[in-house]
C-alpha cells in the first residue's frame, strides 16, 4: 500500500477555486432542462477540497451543479439525514445510535486527512513543541494553565517556555474536528477523559469550564482565534495547515501510542493509516485514531460523505453516484489532494466505498 503527498498551499488552491451557488432558496435538488443541482454541507476540514473538486467536476459535467458549504460536520450529518442536502461532509462517522435512528444513511470515505494541534506562542511558533494526550487533557480541563508548567517543560527540555497564560480554544459548532480531538484525548486518557464520568468524545461535547477558554466556529474561526490570542492552543484540520503556517502559527509534534512525538507528514499519516485501514468494516465506520504503529501520527481519519441511500429521484441518485465515483478516482489524484495535505484512499477502501455508492438509488 503506497501513499504520496507533497506540500501544497491552501491559499493558492482556494484562490483558484470557483464558488458555485444555487439561485433561489427552494428545494435542495432542482432539475431544469436536464440539469441537476447537488448541495453539500458540513465539515470545514473537507470544505477546501470540495471547493477544488466542485469546479473541476462541473467543468466536464456541465449538467451537474455542486454547491459546497462549510457548516461543520454536525450540520452536515443533520442536513443529509433530513434531506436538506444530498451530500453531508463529515470528519466523523455516524454513531451507532444515529444509525439505528436512520439506518438508510451511508458513511462513505472519500480521502484520508489529519488534524494538528496549533499554538500562538511568540518566539516559539517556528518550533515544534512536544505535546502529549495527557498534557492536552490537563490543558483543556484547566489543570495546566501556563506554558511554562512543569509538565510541558518535561516534554520540551531546553526550550525556553514563557510564563504565558494558556488560552484553550475549542469549536463552538458541532464538529468532526472536535470528534477527532476528543477521541484522541479519550484514547490516550482512558481513565480520565475517556472514563464514564469524563467528557469522552463526540462532535459536540460538554467542555470542562476553564476561565481562559474560548470557542470558535469552523477551522477558519479556530485559526483566526489563534492569531488574535497570544498563548492560544487549538485543534485545526490539516487542510488549513498552509494557511496557519503562513500566518505565523506553530504546530506540535504529538505523542503517539508508541510514546513517540510525531509531526503530521505524508509518511507519518500513511504509517498510521496502513496500520488501521485493515480493520475497516463494510459500512466503513471506524476510528483511525491512536494506533499502535511506530512512527505513526496519532490523529488521522477518513473524510466521509454522509449520504441517504434513498434519494428524491433516480436522476438525483445517478448524479450523486457519478460525482462520488469521480471523487474516488480522478478526485483522489495528488493534483487535488496535495493542495489540502490529504492522502488518497488505499485500493481496498476505494472498493468498499464504491460498494456503498452503488446503494444510492
């Protein structure tokens, strides 16, 4: 199994992306003179890729119009379930309870992404601090409040950490990024964060009350909040990495299950993926967080299209199938994915996704 990824600039990708919109505010799917309009809402981590995919696809498929919107994974799932949109984008798979309530929903991986932990510490943003799940959990519960805390110093010997107050930033909206981050905290802290009395993980959780904490909407909002708050720390989807680095923010090497501090690179994300994708079930709802492999980056995931197997018409269903099939093939090429630091799905997972797409009617 081989993955490839070269660094690319998100800003350049978005400048070249064409924003497509639907006229009016009627039904989610309209058909006019043989054309079909598909609406997508959800993950702000996946949104930059949809902004690239949509104009590229419609350039060669002029009868299909695609409108992407970054609203957060929670909204993407809800909109797909209630039929407001044809494609809900999510970094998180639907929970068992959600699937029991709506068994006709499909969770279809389209690519592999990751999440980095970013910070704004003047003088240190050019360095990659070492952070562990234990330290991050203590920061987000208010038990560690200063950047020069002894626990952070122990992970970063020789680094002149400032006596600067930590500002933990979390998502205000229902978010797949919150799902990923809280899942990492749960798996790396099973007796505290992941315990029955802890916050555990979900797209929306009850964050422990921390006086200095802030909330922000979307990945773009997280980056903006970091820029505006010295001492800030935030979890940010990797599709915003180039933008955040260009804005002068730093990002950490995160401790994996093997006890190594690892940066999110093509190789380390690939290593994590290769160690876990074999556990993917037919419905493709699986966690790729905190795997045991040496050299693996611990916060990665499938990017999901959440789709109802029963669409409003056969014409709409065909358009959904065709677009998602294109996303798995042409859209999974490096020329698209590298712009947002994503990795392509391995062939075995592509086959599972294709089998799910075939169920859309």
